[in-house]
C-alpha cells in the first residue's frame, strides 16, 4: 500500500481554494486530467463527484512529476460536457505551450456497472494510433483486472468531452479512461487502488514510448 503517497494526495485535494481548477506543472509528454473530481451540473441536475480521480492525478504528480489538471471547486458547470469551458481552454493552452503529446482524462464509473475499465477513444478517432488502446487494455489485464473494454460503455464521442475537444483542437492522442468505483473505494471486494495507480504509471510509460 502506498499509504504516504495516498495521504499526501488526499491532503492536496482537501486544501481549500476557490479557483475552478488547477494545473500542476510537470515533466514528460503525457498529461492527466480529472474534470469530475468535484460535483458537476449537467442538463439541469447535479451529478456526484468522482473524487478518487483527483487523488489518482495528484498521486501521479507527486510520484512521477507528470503534469496534471483537475477541477477543485464546484461552479455549477461540467468540464466534460459544456461547450464553453475555461477548463478545456486552459488545458489546450498548457498542452500547446509545453509539448504535451498525449492526454489521459480520468473518470469513475458507477459501482453498479459490470465493466471495470473502459478506454474511450471514439472508435479510434481521438487516438489515431492503431495500437495505443490495445496496449492500454493489456496493461490492466496483465495486472489482473478483468472486464476491460475499449469504447464500451463510454466512447467519449460527444464533441465537448475533454478528450474529443482536445484531440480536435490539437491533434494529439487523447483517451477517456473510466474506472469502476469498486476498484477505487474501500469497502468493495474489488478494491485495488494501488493496482490501478501502478497501471496508470505503466500507461504513461507506454504512451510515451508510442509517441516519441
């Protein structure tokens, strides 16, 4: 268990700040995003936060120094849905200015879903690399995580999702990575946050190799 790393990431998440989102500068060509780690407002209703995605992003920054962006304040918005979005604008500016070549947008699926991992690529259109999705899929399978899928149940095909919008603007490979909450929350038999974190570290390594 990476208890110290987890605790440090949680402390960062709990630090008060009124800004809508934050970007942590880092190293390397792969960036991670967590637009739903606070509550969202979509189509007239409030949606639950996906806080563990923010924790994972902070853990990745602390351990690997990779750049990250995450929401930190609920502003009655949804960065993965809204057409006009300062989160996506700032992300695109950072990527263009810092030579980022890949983006991984982190999300949580409801615990009721049977799938454990979904790699959303919009049927390859957001990635445009023939082997990237399959390589990422194999990372999770090799770590013993079952029910890993590409583009099911989420494709990230809506034009204003983070991954689709950033790929359209900048042309870099972008994936929407959905992780079942049963893997991330204590109390579920499938809880394996450390394993998921190790997989994300490996995903970063493989994506770097593919685009360099």
